[in-house]
C-alpha cells in the first residue's frame, strides 16, 4: 500500500476545531520571558489551542498549519481573546512546514511543536521540517517539542508490529476512520489488505534516539519522559524536549 495520500493530505480533512490535540501545552517561561517583543511560532497550530494560550501569556505569536480550514477557524477563535489593550499580537498563516515557512531567516525567538512530528510520516520530511524551523529561529532560539513516544506494553508492541505491515515503519500506526476497528485477531495477510478508504491518518511514535538524531543541530536543554493520553484517551509514553539552536 502506498501511504503517499496520507503523508500530508489526510490532515487537510480536519475542520472547525477537529484536529486532534491531546498533548500538554508548552512552558516556555523558564527560557523565554513573556514579552510582546518575543515572537513564538506555533508550527502545526491546528485550530489554535496552543497559540492562543501563548498569546494570553504575553508573547507575540504566529500560528502556521498546512490546513487552511483550521487556520481560518483559528483566526475566528482568536477574535474571542485578542484585546486592543494588549501590545502583543496573534496571527495565523498557512504553510507546509516540511517545505517552506513563509517567514524570514532568524525571525522568531521560539518555536513550538506540539504533537506535530507524529503526523510527519516520511523521514526526509521530518528532517526538512526541523531544518526549516532552524532557519527561522534566531541565534540561540528555543525549540519546544511535546511528542508521543513508543510504549513498551504488550498491547502497543503487538500493535507496532501489526501496523508496520501497512505503514512500512515500526512505530508508525494507522488511525482508522472507524474508531472501533483494530487489527487484533486478523492474520498478517488480512492486515496488509487494509484499504486506503479505511484510514483516517497515520501517526508515528518516536524513540528517544529518533528525536535526538533529529535535533543534532540543537543543544538539548531538557529531555523529559512523561505520560500523555492519545486522542482516544489511551495512556502512552511521551517526551517533552527543550532545545536551543546552535
């Protein structure tokens, strides 16, 4: 099965605040003091949950996402919190951050990636997104990541093996349109026969080594293991990473 259709286009189907958002919001304050002069870029902002919070904390914020429908919804939601009395700003734009972010070199103080890398399936696109983020970060700029980690319970380990029969990568799983569907009880040939129209999107769960390799051109300041919840409410390992551009 080719997963080309699901590399980015699947995320265009989410509308009106429906893009999954279950990871905890970032805490940038120990590294970037809230100020209207500090610009934070929220890559993969979806419907603006994290971007709105950062604005309320006092940062100037730019949200970007590949999905123009969600960006437009985020703009509408922003009108509920933007105050003419606040000197900081909140705005949104549409970009495919694996290719190009429409911002100048070294123009932002911090970048937030909240469960975004999970949606980047081709490994080359993961690398190109991190390099594009590095381009727009100012010298010594901060990158904050919250990402799903591979989980070693028997259930997850079995799922990783089964789902790799479809996705071609261990740790990348299928999110079904039918939320009740699973691969349990199916033989390998039945799993490989999954039809494209049954898939909502793919999601990758990272190892610590994968994330550290992606951040080879950053200095890692924090690398914490935490427990998150998936969209369906299942517990899953997670990583919170703070890194500085070098």
